[in-house]
C-alpha cells in the first residue's frame, strides 16, 4: 500500500516550499505560524485545512493553475482513500 494522502500532500507542500526557495522558518514567518506547523504539515502529521493550503500557496507565490492541479490531485486521492475505507 502507498503512502497516506496526508503524507503525499505533505511531500507536495514541501516541493512547493522548496520550489519557492524558502526554508521552513521563512515560510512559517510568512504564514505567521511556528516552524513546527510547517514541519508537521510536510510530515503529513497535521491535517491541512483549505485555508492553510491557500495561504501556503500564496506565501510560496505559486501560480494559480499549478495550485489548482495540486488541489485537484489530492482531493481525488482523498476521495479514493475514503471510498476504500467505506
């Protein structure tokens, strides 16, 4: 079995942060959050709210089209995982 969708999303959020050439501390500062917030999301240990997702993408200056693709992919993965659980 593959990684959970939370871990996959965390990896994607890490790639986005690194693509913006931001450290965890720099991103946390832009978000007005503790570095541990960023660490836990990237590790798939913290549920990522849609608002947090949007703030992360804005702070990373991600193109809206790319953001839409990332969100759509992980929404589909989560739906599939939820269907397997039911």
